[in-house]
C-alpha cells in the first residue's frame, strides 16, 4: 500500500486512529513576492496555457511558488521534488514536493520531513488530502516525535488548502487561498515555514 492508495481523509483516520478538526489556525500577513518572480509569473499566465495539464500546473505555478517561498529558509530546509520516502510497507511513496530539515550529510540526504505538498490530481481534493494525511503520519513516525507538528498543503494550483498533524489530531484550515490572492498565499506559506522551523528549534 502506498500514500496514493488512501482516497480520503477518513481512510487514514480509521487506519491510524486520527481525530479530525477544523479551525482557522493560520494567522498570516500578506507578503508581496519579489518583482522578478511576479514578472515571470504574469508572463506565464499571459502567454502559456498553464492549466492545460498536471505538468504545466506543477512547472509554471506550484513549483515556482514553493521555491520562491522556500528561498529565504534554504539554509535550514531542503526542498525535494518527487523524492520517495518510506516508513514501512504501508506508509511509503513519493510526495509531489517535500520540505525537510537540511541533513548534515549534505543535500543528497533527506532530513526530518516537515511539510508535504500534494497536487490534487484532476482537482480531487478529497483524494489529495487522503494522500497528504498519510504522508504526514509517515513523517511523524519517521521523526519519532508525534508532539511536533507536521504540515500539509494540497493544491490544484488555483486553490491552496492547508492542514497540520500533531499527535493524533489532524487540523484542517477552514479556508482555502486562491491563486489570485498571491500576496496572501506567500504570507501563509511563510507562516507555515516559520512554524515548522520554530517547532524544531533550528
């Protein structure tokens, strides 16, 4: 069984006894992205059919946003693209994007997983969150500390949803952020990265 075999949040809840809650746990101030990023982003939106396929959404929207938000934390974090992780025969697979602590062994080794990002295939957020929550539970087990929060993001590029797992409680943020609210999205990503960093006292 792999992460992608979990089709909804309840699948993970029932298998691993995880409680569910909803609350607006993210309190973020808008952050305007740098001008070079904005220019490239607007160029893509104007001249490229960025929603035509999963690959185009990932390459022209999702990854550029994650990379830019991650840039200021790159000394502490490592950003992984399609990097497989495994806890056991059930909890294994390949997150679309993964942010971990930076290993002392170098950029080729995954540190402790902190943030998982899953693209909602065919805009299926239910399945996206089933996969993401299973990844968060695996990250929690790999880290060997269920008191520390791990964070999840599911997006179809147009809408971005957020959640966190601490102990046996998964909390989903009560609102999604639209791609049209770019400064709000960058502010939210910054809050999540800072929270993950603070949790590890890095």
